[in-house]
C-alpha cells in the first residue's frame, strides 16, 4: 500500500459501522415512537445516551427529542469522517491519474491526483 507503506494495507476503520447503524436505527425508532405519541409530555427512555451512561431515564418530550437528534447527527458526522478518511487513504494509495470521491461532497467527483 502506497499510503501505509506496508504490504498488505494496514488501514483500519476507526469505528464499527454496523454497530453505529444499529444505534442509529434504535434512535430513529425511539424518535418515531415519540412523534406518534404527542400527548405524552414526560417519557421514560433507555435509548437516550445520557440514560445509558447512568443518568435519569425520565425526560421531558422536548429534551428527549433534542438529545436523540443530537446523537443521531453526531453519529452521522462520525460516519462521514470515517468515509472521508478511507477516501483520503485510497487517494494516497492510488497510482492512477484520477480518482472518484463520493463522501467528501456527497456526490461523485473526479479529482486529479
């Protein structure tokens, strides 16, 4: 690998994408439940990150939505950063005159190397 200067390539993802996707699915399911029950002003949730870290499991509706949306955005940012890291590694490792980048801009772009 030209990027790692090793054989075979030693690039390793800094996150477990399958676990992150499962967590995002849990968060999405919890948000759907909250949105389907607008009459509930106080909810009990084990899904929220603060509850999993040992905090209270009782939340006001707005606070729980805010926390779940924040965590979902953070997980999405980490997944994008991981994808950009992989594309950068691949860019350094290529011998071609150009490469296709998708994650960086959100659409396919050809870049000259």
